[in-house]
């Protein structure tokens, strides 16, 4: 089957020609937290299957959205990572995450998969720091799995795994963090109920800034 196209001389249609296929933007979502091996992507996208994953990766590589790399020694494993063009899709993913937070229930439906990494992306969508924001690292432990956000000015970098020296550590369950991202719960409520906890902070002001951004979601009607 040939490559499908909307055949429209339109910027939106042309973008969707490249990233509009099923699974494609979810692949970009997975790679926004750093390079991944094929088996990592397969595990992070339950239901995709090896053949379809290989096809989507090949198409993204052909369109300059990702490239193949190798992890530094001692791992030396082949990975996929986003190019600059691929990373420029981050605002699109974050916008979809903010929009989708209104549609996702606090607890998954019976047939739904849920991964801490996906919840971390919903949290990332809340962080829009000011240009004069000091450099800080916020670590989140979602159902025991660690992610961290490195903030410096307007720039925010999301990475999987624990931070070396976090300024604040916030832990909690995926449901509580999703309620924050949807605006169904304020950080003060989540802290008061035990849904989230401040487990480590080097700087009380850093914790306050982190909680302020966690509370920036537009309340769900």
C-alpha cells in the first residue's frame, strides 16, 4: 500500500501527512523523555506490535523526525532519538495533553493501560515557567517511578529517572497527579489528603514554585 496523503496544499494537512497516522504522535511522546531502545518503545506502546512499530519508526526516520543513535559505553545499545524537527513537536504533544486532561477520568477504564510516563507528560504540560525562573530540578515519583523536570528560564526538559540533585521531590499516585493536571484538585487539597507528598526539598521557595505550576491547570467544568 502506498503512502496515504490528504493531497492538500495546506500546512495542517501536510503536517498530518507526516504525523497523522495512528501511533505516530504517541511514539513522539515516548521519545520526548529521552532516547529509547526498540524494546522500550514496544513496552511503552502496548498493542502496537513489532511490525507496525518498525514501520512507524522507519517513516519517522525518513521524514527527519527521529534518527538512530547508540548509547554511550558500557551500554553501547542502539536507540532511537528525536531530531530537532522531532523535538519541535513538543508543544503539539503538550497542547494535546492539556486538552486531553479534560477527557481522562481519574481512574482508568477496565480496558485501559496506564503508565507513570504518560502521567509525567500530563504534569509536564502544566509547567510554563517565566523567563526569569531560576534553574531548578523537580523530581516526581509517580506510583514509585521517577521522572524529573529541569527548569531554567522558559526552558523545561523532561527526563525519565531520578535526578542527581533535585531541589524538590514530589511523590504520589497516578490518579492524584492526573486530577492535578485536569484541574479537578488543587495542590493544597492533594497534599492535605495525602494524594501527593513533598518527600524532599532543598529550598522551600523551589517547592512553592513547583506547587504553583502544578496548580496552573484550568479547572474542569
